C-alpha cells in the first residue's frame, strides 16, 4: 500500500533525538558567539590592567657627568635629577571598572539568552515529534475508517460521496504528516545548530 510506504519511509527517518540532547550550559560555551563575548571580557580586563599601570607612581632617576678643559685647568660637572609622578585622581579607574562590569553583564545576559534559545529549540523539537506521532495515529484511524467505509460502500450501505470523503480524510492526514515531518527536520536542524552539533 502506498500510504504505508510513505509513513514507514518517513518514520524510519525520524531519529532518536535523545542522542542529541546535551547539557545546555556546555553547548553554549562551545558556540562562537560565547567565545567572542569571552574574548571581549578579556580585552576589557587587559585594558584595565594597562590603565592601572599608567596610574601607578613613576620614579625617573638620571644623571650625567661632564669633563671639559678650555684652559689648562680641567673642569668637571656632575648633574643628577629625579622625577616622581604621582597620579592624584582615580576617575579613570572607576570609568574602566564600569566598562568591565558592563562587559561582564553583557556576557552573562547573552549566555542566558543562548541557553534559553537552546532549551526552546529542544522543546520545539520534542513537540514536533509529538505532532508526528499524533499524525501517525490519525493516519491509522483514517485507514481504518476508509476500510470500514469501503466495506459499507461495497455492501451498498454507503454513498460514493461518503466513501470519497473518507479517502479525502486519509489524504489530508498524509499531507499533514508530510508537513509535520518537514517541520521536524527544520526543528532538528535548528537545535543542532544552536547546540553546536553541526
């Protein structure tokens, strides 16, 4: 029977999705978007260290010795100097701490968003499989209904219109199954993409 072949062929292609279920936090940590956020956070931390280095007190010491003789008598001079630079304002550090905190908050918020995306994709995938099961049951019921209607039609107890209606219901069920199967494949592909399983 053609309807059995269609449903069986598609049923064989419905994968056991349990093998795709992952720890959402781990899968988010493997996504490129997360890695970019991590790099951004490290950049902000390094910028803070560089600015902090510029804000530390600086001591410069130097000296020189000069010996000359324009006359018979040699002259010599020694020069020494020291410079101490002490920053008196810490506004730059507060500003950069704020930028680092913003980067950390952005990373945390985006991590939560990525995790929610993966969880939602999982829920949609399981729902699409449930829809396939419901449609499969509907096909079986439609086949049984068609068989009963054919028997009644052959016995003269049913009009051709009612028999054709039963056939139409079966075809609608098969069409719905194909649509649900396509949706399942889309959901599986999206879930695998969001959990870095490509």
